[in-house]
C-alpha cells in the first residue's frame, strides 16, 4: 500500500476501475445496511461496519452499496445488518459480530444464499 | 461505550437524523492547558430552547423525538466525571453544535479510540452528507474534507468501492497518525504501567 494518500492516488484508482468492471456480487444490485443508532453503536455496530468494509476491500467486491440507518426498534438484536439483493425482499440479520458480517457478505451477498441461522425471527 | 470516537459517531448520527447536509467533527488536544475538546456541528433542522433543555435528560425522551436518546446523557456524564462539561447549542432551521470538554489527563478520561474507523463508517454510510474532520494537537492540524474526493470520483465509483475504501482508510489513518505522533501513547486503548 502506498504511504502517502493524495488525490492523484484516487485518480489512478478511478482510471483503473473504469477499465475492469468485474461484478462479483449475486445477480442484481446488492445493498448492505448497518443500523447505527445509539443501541447499535453500543452493541458494536462500528466494528460490524468495519468488517463489512474490510471484506469488500479484501475480496475486491464491487457493486455493493453500503449504507447506514438509525435504530429500527430491534435494539436487543443489535448489531443489525440488512441485506437487499435486486428485487428480492430485505433480509434482517441480528447480533452480527464482525465474523458473522464477513460470513453474510460471502454467503449471501456474493453467494446468493441467505444465512438462515442469523436471520432475526419475524 | 468505551471510546470517545464511538460517542462522536453517535452524535454525528444525530446530525444525519436531523437532516444535515454538512457535518464537521472537531477534536482538539491542547497539551498546554490539559484539555481535550470535541465538537460536532451540523446544519440540520435544529431544536428549540425547550428541546435543548431536555436533550441531556434521558427520561424526557420519547419515541417521537428521534433526535435524542441515551447518547448525549452518557457523554455528558463521561465529561463531568473528568472535570469537564457538555453543552448543546441549537437554532431551529440553522443547526446544532454539541461541545464536549474533558481534562485531558484525567484518569477516567476514555481514550479517543478508532477515530479513523468512526469517520470511515460515516463517510461510506452517509455519502450524501458533506463530512469534515478537523483534528488539532496544539498548533498542528489535520483536516480531512471529503468534498475534493467526491468531486474526483464523480459518478464513476461509489465510496463503497473496495479500492476507494482502502484509499479513505489510508488517508484518514495517515493524517491522524501524523498529527497525533506526540500524543498517541496517551490514547491507546490499554495503557500499561
């Protein structure tokens, strides 16, 4: 990794990226949302978000939209991560540790298989 | 919460909930006066005087007032335990500034923790907000402003692109490491001895 980050580095990243566009995600646009209310942050949501971003970076996953949301009223299930792929229904995962976040990205976002054991019961 | 950077994340999230378009996070470590000051300034919808009065009391909060919760009272308590204070200035339709101040060397003062992680989470998670971090140690300052980065990227790449994430993390870590090189030992999560 280069030691000094300048806008020139960013320009290079942009130029290289527009040349190779290999979307590795499951079919359709993938959106990953991390709940970042006070309850989520206190339960470790920032480390969960960090794991999501680390996995995207390490595995070079393109085309994933990462967003945040506030408290969604399921505080006891925090940290919460929601995954939406294409026009499929949104899946809500609870107690998402960094390890589980990595698992959800690999199995659901990339592999297309919902990680059933981690879904918050309706 | 065990890190002040987690509190900064929490207060910044309030600004996003308030519909802010611009949020500036300021950290000032003043070694000469032994103060640590944090500020989060947003241009969201703001609060009236009555709401500002209530904002530090966890028990006046209701579900309909999404702006506040336990976050601010907890941070206020943390500051007051360290010979410091928290105050909230707010003007409806103009914005809100939360100012927190600590005795920097106080034994109970939480470490700042992962400031880069907090900023990265905010930048990527809320790309529609213009984010600025100002980190000052005495007379040296590191300013991270996401505007030139977003201007360079345009529509070509999202902030959640793998290489862009690496760039953002690197830029934040390097800038923070440089400005805190004299004080880093004071902000480790676990201090020995």
